[in-house]
C-alpha cells in the first residue's frame, strides 16, 4: 500500500544518494592525485589567512615536509610581499600574480605566484584565495648570468674600442 510506495521512494533516494557519494569520493580522490602530482605548489587560503587545503609540493617547499593545513600562511611564508598580495586578491576580487624570493637553508629561491579569489558555497563575496606557486629559481639564475655576461662583454669591448677611437681621432 501507501507504506510500500513511500519505502520504495526512500530506497530509491537512498540508492541515488549512495551513488552520488561514491561519485564525489572518486572525484575527490582524482583531484587529490592530480594536485599532488603537478610540478607546482598549491594552497587554498581562507580570509583569515588559514591554509585549508594544500598539496604535497607546498608542504615540501614551505613547511619543511610537514603539513601546513590549519596553519596561518604567515607562519609558513613570512614575506610581506605575499601578505600584501593575498590582501589585494580578496580586496580587488580578481586574479593577480607576483614574484617574490625567500631564503631557505642559505639558498635564495624565487617564486612566481598566481592567486585567484574564490567564493565558498552559498557566499556572495570571495572569501578564499587559490594560490599556485611556480619555482622560477633556475630561470632567475639564467637571467642573472645573462645580464652579468652582457654587462661584462660590453665593458670588455668598450675598452679596446675607446683605444681604437682615440687612435682614429689622432690619425684624422
């Protein structure tokens, strides 16, 4: 009778719910694998500055291999430029990027950071910032060496050219 129809409806809803839960778990697992295996560090930071999600590269690069979840990003990334960047992302409500450097184990590392404000479910204003950190230390080293080479080469060429110009002026 009526109870049979109601119980059938509940069972159908329960089955659909269980299917959706399994689907969500598969998607979460897939996303975790993707995020942990990208070459960049990623962190999701709430408006209070607390890291609510991060991948293994973020933990390795900035938290010495420990989990940064639940910590303030200021503890993990003590850099005023990052602090201003985070605040500006939420204030302007648009994606931005910066470059900054930090000293780790007496070694300078340079990062390019992309930040995008995000809204939490049922919110109208962005309260999260998704940050992606690209390690550009090697590129910066190449750029610095290129700049030094051009500077040295122009200096080394200028000295003999000045001498030649002096002799040419004398001959004229």
